[in-house]
C-alpha cells in the first residue's frame, strides 16, 4: 500500500479513486491538509495506489518544447484573472470544441476549495483566478476518470494533482482524452490558517456574510494584488502591502506549507502536464500592471492548443530564463517555527497572536542581519 512507502502525501486523491476495496480515503488532517488515510483493513496489495501516486517513484517528466509570454486580448478577462488570463482563454477554446473543463471553485459557505466540472461560460467564470488553499479533488476527478470514451476534458490543477491524473489516465488508457494544465505552484498552506484568517477578518471588519473571495484581485495592479472579500455590504480589499496581511504573510513567507511542498519535484520545468502557466514575474514585464502569463508547453497537444489561441491572445516566444525568472526553482527550507505555528493553530491561537509571537522575531532578526551586512560592506 502506498501509505507504507514513507511518502509525504499531497492529497491528490488518485489512490482513493483507484482503490476498488475502498481502503483509502482523502480526509482533512488535524493540521488542516487533505491527506490519504487507510479507513479499512482490507488491502489486497494490488499496488495500484502506488502506480498512480505522483509523489512515489521516479519523475519522468517530458522536456519543455516552447516558452511563451501571453495575455488575453480581452481587457475584462485580463483584469479579472490572476495574471494574463491564459487559463480562461484555454478553457473558452476547449468549451467551444465540446470539452468539459475541470477546475477549482471557492465555496464561501464551506470556506473551502474543490475541483468542479463546468460545461458553459458561467461555470468557467466560477473557476477563474487563483485559490491559495488546497482543493478537494476526489469527486470531480472520479467523474473525469470514469467518464464515457467519447467525453473529453480540460483539467487545471497543481503540478502534483495533474501528475496524479496523468499517471491514472495512462494506466486506464485515457490520457489522449485529456488536456492537462498545471501552473507554477508556491505550495499550499493549511486550512487552519485560512479559516482563522476568515474569523480574524470577520471580527476586524464586522463581516456578517461573505459571498465570495478573490485570492488575487488586481484593483491596485498586477504586482500589487490584494485579497478581495465580497460581503452583503460590498467588497473589502486587504492591505495592498502584503507584509501586513496575515494570510499572505503566512502563505508567501512559507511558514507552514504542506510538508511535501517544501521538496516538490515538479518545480519550474518539471511537469506531467501538456501546458504549464503562471505569472511572468521578472525584469522584462516588471512595469506591466495588467498581467502577463508565462507559458511552457511539454507536448504536441500543448503546442496545438497555443497555436489556436492566436485570435484571442497576444503570444510571444520567450527564453526559458525569462519565463522561469522569479519562480521557485528548488527545495524550500522548512522553517523552524512551522511545527510551532501549526500547533498554535490547532490550539485555537489567533493569527495575530501567532504573527506577533512567531513571525515578528524572525523579521527583526533578518532586518538586523541586513543592517550588519550593509555596515560590514562600508
């Protein structure tokens, strides 16, 4: 069984879906991450779970074919998406070809993210934009992988989720029915952080009912993105100085990501997708305030999709270093405070208290080291 292989589970759900004995189930851990658990003592040792696990085994990612910069020619699409709107344009294209689209929606009632399948433009709008929390995949992925032979799907997910789908689809000989898109991934913080953040914002701002959340709104520009929380009274925008927003601070500071995210083997140009997308951070587009997507193709299918976006998108060939500039390229060091922060969250400590006790001392030490380093160079 895959759970006996000493892996760092990322909760993609592939093992639960393929297990005919219902031995495995993806559930929320006490740390606030989706993980796979053994729920029945009836494993037949068929090893199918090992064959579909994206973390287990060697990585045989395809080599990149092309690198692009791209953005939607539709100003509204470009503004409403996290970067250049390429994922939305790919989704629109594939819907027009009869594909169904599987992507992530945010449910304000459950304060959670989950993969969902859409068949029209309204559904596509619901999966638009980044969601900086782990998504529940099992129901949607099960529908995709158990679909009829004449059905086609575009699936958008994290690199590890897409790698699990790729392995599964190849095993059941359905890979040619799918177009897989992943993205440059920062990692996933625990739901303990997100739900504590919502409590903090409700108390701080007096929110009564949250209708929707945009994890990256470009009201202040692409580089100065902010969390936008829509309530019955209007929309609140978090501090555009991200160092003062408690969720961004925890997430972008890598203080308590899922353990497997610190040593992800699907960084930069390592992917099992047809297409990888993400923000084109870096010097070339540093002055762009509207958003530009970086794109990498890994398969002929990915190349074909990009070639068909010419009427709706602005696309340019780029160097690898341009597209990958600013992206995480190797392992991330696990902070010493990670376990303490998660323990604090499990014990009901507030984000503000955790930030003051655990994060501010780290920031002070960094500032002192910078001052000493500058002084030593004079």
